[in-house]
């Protein structure tokens, strides 16, 4: 049952990756990035603002951590994704996000977590899979030309979200419920993005982009983050983030139907490698190096 939380969250975010691509040209990245959080915060304010005000004494000492989480997960990650959508495909965006688990794993190991054989091999397969997809199977050309602007933005977005997942697990918020934490991060996103929204050019809401803002402001901004925070709390950052490896499959299927994006054989192989990486990481949990118990010294 616990696995349903990250699975549903990733499915929603995969659909939102396609929505981000649809938004490119229909609404400015700064607009949808700001308006989605305004909508989400407005929907939750009647229920959560009174509770947060009553618990101000509990929230205030943890406000700095909440601001950092909101900036990483709600502002930097999401804003980069919207800008990236103008320079790369939805399928590429989804597959690049599979590097987030590897980044989480690397950070977790640096912080003292035991490295498992499955997690290591799964991450390597994810890297190879992403390289195949981004290059279209031509790894030599990728090495020579590098990433395009959109792919590079998505790599930075994945790094920001990896840091968010690590901190979300390592910073338990005493006395703050999951709903309250999500709501407070939304407020951080609204305040942080307001200056950019006011300064940037705007398209304005219309019949074409209003459904995109509505989906982003409800399913992608409320339902998916809530499911994800529950997943991180129950499964941990590393195990939850491995479900990001399902993003390319979900995104490619949705993009094929909605955007008519197609993958070649090498790119399908790359997507398959990411799925194998999920299975390895989840099932092969033997530590890479077993710790040797210290032996008692003879007198």
C-alpha cells in the first residue's frame, strides 16, 4: 500500500510534464509557475490558514527550513521545468528526471547511508538510459555537442528536487502536519515568485491555457506533493525517489497520445533500462560492502 503513494505522485507529475509542454507558447513560464501556486494556496487557505495561525509559536522556529524546502521543491524545480519545456520535448524532460534518484542516492551516501548493490547498479542503468534517450542513440554526438538548453535546465531541476527530498526526510517538522507543511511551502512559492511574475511579460488567462493552470494548480500542486511527502515519510527519500524512474514510461505514453511524440528504438531501450533500475534498487538491497564486526582484542 505504501508504494501507491509515490506511484500515483509520479503518474500525476508525468502528466504535468506534458501539461508543461502544452503550456509552452500558450502561457508564459513565469505566469503558470506563479498562478498554479496562487490557485493551490487559495483552495487550501480556508482550511489551513487558521490552523497555522494558531500554531504560529510552533511554526516560527522551523520557518527557515520551510522556506528552503519551498524554494527548492516549489520554486526552483518547477520554474526550471516550465522554462525547459520551450527547448526540449516532454519525453526528454520526463526521462532526465530519472537522474534525481541517483542524485538522492549520492547525497544520502555522502551523509552516511549504506550503499546497496541494487541502488548502485540501478542508478548506473538510469544514467545510461537517460543518455540514450537524450542522444537519440548517438552517444558520440552527445559527448561532442553536449546537452541542449532545455535538457540542461531539467538536469538542474532534478538536482534541486533531489536536495528537496533529502532535506524533507532529514528535517522532521515537529508539530506541523503534512497538510500544513505543504500549504506553508505553497505560500513560500507565491511570495518568492511574485516579483518575477510582476516583472515578466504576460499572456493572460484564456480558454486555451486556463485548463493547464487548473491541472497544475490542483493535481500537480496539491495531490501529487501531498502523496510524495507521505511517501518520503513512510519509505524514505532514496526508495521513494527510485519511483522517478517510472517517469519516462508514463511521460512517453502520455506524450505519444497527447503530443504525438515518438521514440526510436535506442530511446525505448533507454526507457526500459530505467525500469530495470527501479526493480534492482527495490529488490536487491544487499549492502555493497558488509561491515566487519570488530573483534575483541585478547588480553
